[in-house]
């Protein structure tokens, strides 16, 4: 457990934080006065680390504009889904040449209209584990149920002439228990008919990177980030960990 490990590091008087055994130890003051890039071996104390809670270290990174953002929580997604319920599925967009649609009305008080569009391959439905589907009017709970059975789930809403993605604050794609997000600044979302080009491939793989590309989405990547403040007798140094 990294948090416990870091707490133990703070309790130790001296911690070796790098592993260049062929290098002699360098004082932090020398490092801060040197030009990068260099390779050093240090002996230092860990004064602080951020964030304090490990789950807060996971961020979303756009490699195009180099922006970082917090991972939205489930409540944000749920709020966006509730807003999309107000847009009823457009029956004129059901059952096209590249997807088959199923609709029903829920029996609860709200009587929501739900539409699920199963993307076809060679005019046939694929096995659930290979299927991409688009859902209109679904709740968070209903969407998670679908992700357990089908390969890819994309929440959408109807316009007059096509299906479109929801607000990019929501994940544009769910695969298993992973939510995929797009960069609001760098993405130019395209209508869902753009997916028909993948459906026409000989063996559609429904890979998130390919789906993002045809939908005009700049895919955000999950990254792990931490900041460590290291000290010795000569000074202090901030060290940053950034990894995919």
C-alpha cells in the first residue's frame, strides 16, 4: 500500500530514494543549482507528499493541449444522464442500415423512454462480448448493467437528423468498468453515423482509440501524479511523479 509506505518513509531518518549505485551521493543544493537533464543519486528525508489520499493522484491528461483535469465522479455523470432523459428518442432514427433499435417505456413514475441501438456487422448482430451499443434515456445503474454484458456502451441523445454524444463532461464510452473521456478543448464531436465506418470493417475491434478518432474525440488518458518534497542539510527539492 503506497500510502502506508510513504508514511513509513516519513518516519525514517534517512531514505534512499533513487537506485544509481554507481553514482556518489549529491547534495540537493548542488542539484538545484545544476542545469537539466542530469542523473543523480541522493540521500534525503521525505518532508511531505501530495496528494495525501492516493485516489486523488489519478488525473485525466490531454496529450494534445497538455492539460490536466480531475476525474469526474459518478454524481456528475448521473446528473448529465438525468438531463438527457428530457430529450425523447427520435423514432425516425431507429433501425438504420448499420444498427438495430429496441425501445420501451419504464414502468416507474417518470415513465422514461429508453432506446438501445445495437451496431450491426455485415447486417448481423454480433455476440454481446463483441457488440457496441448506444443508449438513450438510460440511468447510471442501467448503463453499468449493460457494460457487464456488452463490449462497449456509448450514451447518446437524439437530434433531428442523427444521434449525438452527450456533454463531454460525461464519458463518451464505457468498456467494462473503465470510463473513457474526451478533451473538451481539443475535441470536435461528430455525429454517431461516423461509427458506421468501423462497423463496415472486416473485423471491428471497437478499440477506444479508434472509436475516439472517428468520433472526433481527443482521448484523455488516465495518469498518476504525485509531488514529493525532499530535504537534506543543504536544501529542499520538489520531485514529481508522472506516469500513465
